[in-house]
C-alpha cells in the first residue's frame, strides 16, 4: 500500500484491526500489515531489521490506527490536497483534517521532519 492508501484505510476503520481483525488491546496476528515494529515504529512487515527483538505484545492493536495519538500530540494534521495529489499540512480545526501519518512515518524513518520539503522539491516549480 502507498502512504496515501494507508491514510484512507486509517480514516475509515476504527475498533477492530482493519488488517487482522483482532479486538482492541490484543496483539496483531502474524503478517498483519497494520502492526508496527516495536523497536522503530515502522510497519512491521516492512521492517526486517528487528525481527528478533520485536515484541508483539508491546504494540497491540489499540482500536486506533498506530501513530494517530502521536500526530495529535505533535499537532500534525493534514487534508487531501485541494489542487493535486496527496495531502497538505493544516491546522487541527480545519474541517476534514486527519492525523498526518505520512509526516510521522517520514520523521520516524529519517529522524528529520522534512516530508513536505521532499514533496515540494519533487513536484512543484
Ligand atoms: Zn492487525
Ligand atoms: Zn524495526
């Protein structure tokens, strides 16, 4: 799934895990694409570095898409780009604002909050 698709799924589903259908508070089933790596926070299926040290019980399905509470804490919100592809950052009080999971994922992966810099350099003049 692309980050944009992930966000759409996250927006639609709450309660049972949309990947493996476990109830909130339970660890994900093996192979669930929603599960986060307990070491680095990246998607478990995409992280092969921490297969030995990952602890499924420490990253149970919470009833909410992983990362959303962190985004709220950081104040990172976005809305679908009105003039093109993807999403643009916005304030939490904008109608339709959702937690900016892409920004959080990039920040965790790179250690730098430069998600939108990359997009701008790649897509606009
Ligand atoms: Zn799951
Ligand atoms: Zn990892």
